C-alpha cells in the first residue's frame, strides 16, 4: 500500500484544515487507517483511526469533538477534518495503514505539516 498525505498548512487558532491520505496499490477493505502526529521533541501519537470495512472510528481524547476521520471508497482516500484547531495541534501529521489482524502499522505516508498560530 502506498500512502500520499496532503492538506497541511498554517492556520490561526480556531480555524480548520482537512488532511487527505490517498492510498494506492491495494483495496483497503481489510485495513485499518490511522492518523498520527508528532510535535517537535515529542513522541508520535495516535490521533484517530478508521476501520475501512464497517467504518468504526477511534479518537484520542485530545481531539474528540473537534476532529473527524472519514473515507471515500471510490477515491480510496481517508480524510481528517480538523476543526477548532489549537496551537497544541501543531505537528507533523502522518497517515498509516495496518491489516485488521495485525497491531503494527506497516504502511506510512510522508508527513504533512500542520501549524496553528495563536
């Protein structure tokens, strides 16, 4: 699976951004898609996940109610809609994929920078 992330940028606090992660090479029916982020000097943290088949989702507590993960089957693309952005959301965001029966994410896209100014 090849993943291509896009959509990052600079936004003021309270603003919105939508990240996209386009997948190629495989159909995603047996995959879990994840968005992760890594801020400077910090470990990479999980932000949200989506099980492609069935659509179940998970959100980190820090983004619940503000971020929404979704998919477009026809485009083989997963999105992360980020609203009410805060300066602490500033990080490099990565999309990743793992097969349903595995715990580790095997496939990673390149990061996209999100910067939220106060």
